[in-house]
C-alpha cells in the first residue's frame, strides 16, 4: 500500500481529469468534488486497493463507477419520492407500515445469523457488497450469495405471513 505522500502525489497528478469526468457525468460541481475526494479517502482507508503504479485509466474507472452508483441512488430516491409523496410530519400509510414491520420481523426471525448480518449491513448501513465482504472477511461473491439467499427466504416469509 502506498504511503500518504504517494497518495497525495497521485491526487495532484490525477485530480483534474477525475474531476472533469465526474463533472461531465453528474453535472454538479459539489458532487463531482465529493466523488474524487471519496475515491482518495477510500484509498487512504484501504477500501480501494492500489496496485503498483496505477494508471490514469484506473482512476477514471473509479470515478465512472462512483458516479454511476450515485446516479443510481439518486434515481432510486426520485422513484421512491414519486411513489411515497410524504411531508415531513406525515407518517407512512398503515398498510406500508405494516409491510415494513413484517419485513423487519422476517429479517429477525427467518434469517440465519450471517444472512441477517449481511442484510442489515446492506440495507441499514448502506454498505456496498465489497465493503461487507471486507468487514466479514469473505469475498464479494460470497456476500452476494448470502444476500440472494436472504431475499429468497424473506419473500417466502412474507408470502406465508401476509
């Protein structure tokens, strides 16, 4: 892993092109700066692993992926807002509230410990599959398989308890 000075040098070397790409994809200066800074923060934290002499392409791919994740999240939030037009002081409709409660019960009752842990990290903490894998010491594929099995179990639980 490169030291802090090396990472600072890479930041200075690649920042402009990374920012330009993020700005073209996101059309928002603040988000674009956040994307680039998040990537280098991830490198410093060890969430993003650098190989020896990373190329400019590596950093641009990181920017593209992070921008796509942000756009996907924004799109999801817009869809949810359209589906659930809520004011700050209104509560969820009772049917949806009951469904959410049933889903929470399913997570607690129907899932084995590891699947429950993966589901909570993914949906409560908002962690990416790789971050969950790093925290649990397993591969991203293993996390995906646990998440998939949990979703199947939860669907079954919801069908049986509705």
